């Protein structure tokens, strides 16, 4: 092989390596917002405004596996949620600071006029909505510790 061809091959390999690194970096950045409960990493979409909390997962067709919607409340309060305009069942994991205080399982979707509301029964400041069955599958229960792995900047 001549020197020119070797140089071209080397350059192509370096470009491929850099592209692979870039793709891996983008995946890391996409997964940069998550929580850990019972050693289970859960990707989260964070909602922290009144409007985004009110809307939640309403109208969406599904929630990808190993992910959830994390509601950050303005203050510690008794949480009350509904399943308005939901298209799939959920579990709600009620959290106070870094501790799960309650899990509400198998909440059925409801239409535009929901008949049911669900309560934390005790003060919370964080709520995690996950697919139905998720908390049971990973043995998430009251008393479990929650690690937050994200920056709100």
C-alpha cells in the first residue's frame, strides 16, 4: 500500500471514531435527566410549571419504557392528580424530597370529565408518573430512596 492510501484510510478511521463518539455523547446527553429508585434508572421528562403540571401526560399515546414524567411542585403539599384525557394507564409514585411516600397503582385513563382524583394522602413535593406495572415490576414502594441525577439549569 502506498503512503497516500494509508493516510486516507487513517483519516476515514479517525472520522468514523469521532462520529461514534458524537453519537454516544448525544445519547448520554439525552439520558442526562433521570432518577434512580431501587437501583433502577428512570429517564424523566421534568415538568415544573403550573401549566405543564396541569397538562401532564394528557393526550399522549404512550410513555416509553423505563421513563416517566417527573412533576416538581412549588411547595410541599398534599398532591391530587386526575387522569383527564389520558390514553393509557399509569402508576403514580408520590415522593417527599428523596423518599417514596406512596404508590398509586393501575390508574385507568379517563376522558374529558374525569370522575376520580388520586391523592398522596401525606405531604409531597415530587410526583413521578410511570407506565402501569412499572413500580410493581421493580418493587418500588413507600420508604424507598430516590436519587435525582439532573440539573435544572
